[in-house]
C-alpha cells in the first residue's frame, strides 16, 4: 500500500485530535456567554462532551490494539453527536442564536468525517494484515 502518510509519534500529531481540541476551545468560548443558571446544565454538558471527543481520540491512540483504538474513536463519535445535540438545544431554547453556533457545528461536521475516515482506514489496515 503506497499511501502518503506523515509519521504519527503521538496523538498530538493527529489532525483529528488537533481539530477536536479547536472544537473544545470554541465550545468553552461559546458557553462563557451562557446564563449563570446554565453553569450546571448545558454549559457543563457542552464542555464535558467537547472535551470527551479529544480525550477519547487520545486514549484510543494510546492503546496498542486496533480494536480498542476503533472503539475509542466510536465513543468520540458518540460524544460529538451528544455535543451537537446540546448545541442545537441551546439554540432552540433561546440561549444562543443559531448563527453563533456555525463555527462549532462546522468543526463538528469536519471532525465527524475525519473520525469516520480514520476508523475506516484502521479497519482496512487490520483486514489487509489478516489477508
């Protein structure tokens, strides 16, 4: 397989992790403007889910087993969908205008595509090794 790949020495080298960190920062910035009564509600949920995306990518990369890595990437996908849901809810209940969510939602979509591609690549590599 002559795939062009950069050397990955750490989860910090992964573009998907870097973008997930960008998303987490965006979510922290966004939630700073939320009403005080949401500190233990949507603010907490959004920040936890955003951090979980990057954390699961990092934890999965630290595993030496492809199946475990893929499982953590799938958990990251779930956290991403949870995050999107909380962001949409925050708009629907009038806490934040939908237009202010555009950057976070675009990042989320980009990361989702990257995660799907990474999972597919890892599974293809594992299948190639078996054959």
